[in-house]
């Protein structure tokens, strides 16, 4: 599978989301979109990353950006995670992994000596026309949200 390319249309998506919604990239035209892929709801790194995006929501909104989180967890799991962390943005469920594959975030990972396929923490910035403006892969949580916000404000 080829990588999504910068300055080209971002891979389309249409996924079930929290709030009993179906969200597509095409429905977000006219807004900047911060799409962050994370491995699992309610795990330490994913919780911290989501809290950081939550805490920065006002600055992202002022910059004209919509934040969306995606993992392969179910919508029901997302609803619990979103409620517990008081997230003011939606979480999308990609249980089949098609969107994760389109964005090339499914990677071979190791934990406790076992190999498995899972989501590599990644963030994508999509402009108002649906063009991929920036990609962060192998994201380390500390400082990441500030870096994404600076890119949104510069777009």
C-alpha cells in the first residue's frame, strides 16, 4: 500500500463516530482537519494524547480546525472513553481497518516479545480543500499537540 502523499488529496473516509454520527472527509470540506490515529481507548499514551488535544480545543477551533480521533475500537468503547475524558470532539471507529490502511498506520509492533499488527500513533493535517498538508508518524506524545497546533495556525 502506498503512503498518502503530501499536497495531494487525503484518503477519503466515511466512518461511524461518537454521538451516533457517520463522519466523512467530504462533509468536512471548508474546515482544517486534524486526524489523529491512536492504538487503543483508555490506555496511558492514548489517554494523555487525547487529553492534550482536548485541552487545546479552543486554540484549534480558533484556527478553524476540527479534531477527530480514530482507532479500531468500537463506537461503544469510544463513547465511554470520550465521556470519561470529557472530549469535545468526535472519535471515529475503524474496526475493519480500511481507513487505517489507507493512511498506512497499521504496522507490525512488538509487546512482551510478541509481534502483532496495530496502529502506529500518527497525526495528519488536512486543509480546507481536503489536501494532505502534513503528516506526523511514530508520534511521541509529549509536545506533539503544540507542534500540530503550530502547523494548523501556519496553514
